[in-house]
């Protein structure tokens, strides 16, 4: 077994050990930005199906690679970077096997996606990105505004299937092992479920990365986004 695959197996084992019983297993998105196609194919061959990218151009290139297309037919791509409105047509028309965009944070972006999807007669899974740390340089909608964005998408953007919420935690909080970002996202889910009378377990929580995915799972994350702990450090 290669080092790459053994790191994947280790992460999956930890996810399995930490996932609460009687609940759907936590989903691992392998974040493959800057990593070669060969690594993705090797992990796919070992059973990994969900991969995440941060840049539209890189996602377009990798998803259309002839080796990926032929050897990874059931790959599911998640976009986890900031999406500019002008790149919406590109990501929706040029990326095969796009499963989810995790970073919706405005009505403008939601509208643009819905408009292009209308022309394609298809739906797309999305998550709402919430800026849980209220850092100005971070993308994401403020936690006190997310319900109005959810309501807008629910009523005005029928081709967007909102599966849940996503956050990128503050680096400061991570370094001091402060789970405040996770707690804010959990509270947002509680507010959403109370308002729309839905079960908590029907709303996904995408939180936790290489450095804090274990704590995120213990707090209730349903999707973790792990890159360097699988692929090795990015240079």
C-alpha cells in the first residue's frame, strides 16, 4: 500500500471511530488542489469518490483530464473555493461530475447559478457558506443574515438544492483549539431547523479540515474537507 493510500485509510479509520452510531457516516472530501491527477486516480482506485477543488480553472482542467474521465467515472467534485459570478457559466458547463458547490454566500451568486441551470434543465447541490468568525477578509454570509439567504434560495432558486451549511474556521481559533466557529455553525443549523420544522440530521454541516476534523466530527460535522493530511503538505 502506498503512503498516499495509507494516509487515506488512516483518516477514514479515524472518521469511522469518531462518527456517532445510528447516524450516516461522515463524508470525506479529499481536497486535491495543486495535487497531480495521478494522486486523485490512486485514491479513487482505493475507494475515495469525493474530491474538492478551490479554483475553477484547476477544477475544469482536472475534471476533463482524459485519465480521470476514463478511470474515475463515478468521481464527485465539490467546489470549496470562492466562486465569482462571472465564472458561474464556466463551472456549470465545463465541469463534468460536479456534485456540489459548498460556498454560496449571496443572492446574486444564487440567482446566477439558478439562471444557468435553467438553460441546462438540471438541479445542483449547494451549501451556504457562513462566515462564523466575522473576519472581514473571509468570504461567507454573516450568521445573522443566513436565514434570509436560505429563504430566498428556497423560494426563488428552485434549481439549487440547499443541503446544509459550511464554514472555514478562523486560524486563530484552530491554533488555540477554540471551537467557537463550529458552535456558531451548529447554532445556525438549530435556528434553520426550528424555523422550517425540519430534523437536524437532514441538514449537512461541512466543517473541519486537516488540523481540526476530529474535533469537528465530535461536535457534529457531517462533511470534513481534508487535504494535506492525505496528500502531504503543499509547497
